[in-house]
């Protein structure tokens, strides 16, 4: 079974992805992560306006089995959250890089995003 | 070092995701918990339950010994029948919950929880040491040499008849496994050896448990999966086993039951036969049955959109913290958060409003009648 690791994204060791466009980054969890979690049944997102630091727990994703923290891959301010994914948590399993995104961050330090894992490094980490 | 069942490599072949459970390395799921859960509700699933313990109690005084040690009345068992029962301390706390089957006139099989094999066997030996007719009872812990699978779901009778296509050779006399009634057990031949098949389970569905010598179980597992295609049989892990039993409110040792909880508090007083004569824990259990308990197990459903409830979450009622969740999950059948927890008896009213505290916030829940899920 092959796990998708899109080439145009950056990755955190804790299995979040980051899609950077200017100083705004969209954050979600990876295909590998959703596959490990299975059956996402609840997603709790941060409040819009919350300032987060890289590595800070700021969302929760719950599967049937367990609750898992989601960490901000970079520092910044939450400027938008994905209502669709709280209404239909299954989007995290179905489209982890698309409609299953979690929130958008206005980055406070562009260098942080640059320091995240490349697709190749993340693939190596998950043993792909 | 975690213990492994004889089906360990079969789980690896089937793509099982392995986790630690009570000292064992067991599959939590093969596909997803929801998928496996719904497969058992609609069709058929096979679970490795080889980690569970098996103890044989034999001899002319086996019946008297078990009746003095377990809560249910073992005298109700004819050969080939089993019952749910519990083993308690003098103070009424539960050492284990188990199934007792009568295999022969003077032979009983106890199926005990994996995590409780050592305390159970030690307790049985201790009680036997104090039992007047101890010379007429022998105990044998066969747990290391015995394996088992649970085959559960509405389509399993047809599958079992193909898996064991001849009449029974012991226990209840039946022409085929699907003639067994609930809680009956019989021996059938498989590859020239005798295996036990009991019509019971832990899923709230029709189903069977197959108990075999350890070395035979992989052949049973493989053949069941091969024959199982036409019955949509899937291998299922402990994740689905837990959500299935939670929906129908079957207790799990370590959650609903422990040494500080009595069967009366846990709502399984039906399996405590106060009229059968003395047994360990009787005085306390009789007193609780007559005058009530300080805590009571209730089942609940989340009534608003909420994260799934989990064990140890605090239960609130009327503005006070009143108890703790012991089992909780997102019900795959109902697509709703469900759980069980202990609350004071005055709170334990069907329809009563609760709140479950989840990460510092309280979410509304309602006490519901057990089982939470009933077949439509």
C-alpha cells in the first residue's frame, strides 16, 4: 500500500503538512497519519485569532480508538479554520491533502516553514 | 516481552495492526475498527481470543467447589451447557468474570480473562486448599496449550456448519453446529482432533467461540477465512471487539469490573444466585441486593455534537462531579458518542441528564437503558 506524500508540501515530524502561499500556510495531517489513526470521528480546531508557536498542540483529532493532538508545524496566527472538516470528520480520511485541511496560519517566521521536512525526508521517516 | 498467540503470524499475514493488550501483542484492527464492527453487525467477523485463559475443573466435587467459589448456580448446567458467572472476594469485589461450561458429568471448562489468568488460578488454588472435599477436585490451567477464536455475526451459523460438517462427538448432541442453542457447547472433529464449539460471544450478535489445542488454531483460522468469503467474513481486531461489546453494555474486566466493584454495582446481579447456598462474597452481595449500593453502572449517550467519551473522563450531574466514565467510544452503529460509567444511585435514572467533561469542557449526555444498541 502506497502512502501519498505530495511533492509540493512541507512536513512536520509529528505528521502535519504545510502548504505555503506567501505568508499564509494551510495545515493538515498526512495520508500516513490518517491511515494510522483510521476512522476520524471528531476534529477540534483552534479558535480563529489564536497565536500558536511551532510545536504547540492546537487541534485534536479523534478516531474510534483514541484522541490525538495535532501540533502547529510553524508559528503564527490562526486566520481561518475548516468548518467542513468539523462537520464531516471523514474528510480527513478521504482527502487529507484536500478538503480535509485543518486551519490556515499567517506565518510569523517564514524561515520556520523552510526548516520543515522535505517530502523525501518525510517519506524516509515513515519508512516509505 | 509481550506474549503472542499461535495466530501471531496469521495476523501479520492478514495485515493486522498489533498493539499491547494486557501483556499480549494482539491485533487492534486489520482494516478499520468501524469497518470491522459493521461487518460483524451485518455479516461475520473472526477474532483471535487465544489470549484468554482456560481452566479445567474435574472430579466428583467439582460442582460443589465451583458453586462455593463462583456467583452463579453451576447446578443449573447440564452437560453441554455454559453460563456467565463471576468470581468474587469475600468483600464482594470482582476477581474476574468468566464463562463456565459443563463438558462432562464431573468436568467443567472455565474461560477467563487474559489479564486475570494468574490471579484467577492463584485464587482457585487457594480456595481449593480451604475446600473440605479438596481431594475430589483437580484444577488444570490449560491456558498455554489452548487457543480460541470467536466467530460472530448473523451469517456465522452457515459458516460454522461448513467448518465443522459432521455431528458433534461430545457435549450437546447436535447434527451440526448451527443446531446449538445459546450457551450450549459441543465437541466437533477437525483434522482428526476434537475442538469445542460454544454458541456464545461478546458482540451482541449471534455467534460462536471455537476452542482448540494451540497447534490446531491456525488451521481453523485459515479454513474459516477460506470458507468465509461467501459469508463476507473478515478478520476483526480488539478495537471492534471493544466497540461491539460497549454498544451492548457487556462489562470488560478492568473497566466496568475490578476488585473494588461488586457484581451488584456493575448491574450483573442476575448472575449472582443468592438462593444456592453459601459462596465467596455472598454476605456482602446479599446485603447490597437488599439495601442498595453506593455506586451504580449506567449507560449513556452523548446528546449534542461532542468528542467521543473515553475512560476516566469525569461525569457531572446537577453541577457536581459524580463519577467517572469506565468505557466510552464513538458507536459505529449509532454514529454517536456512547459510554458507561459509575454514578451514585440517586443519579442513576433512565433519562437523567449528565455532562461528560472532555478536555476541560462539559458536553451533554443522557442516561439510557442498557443495551445502548439493539438490533433493529
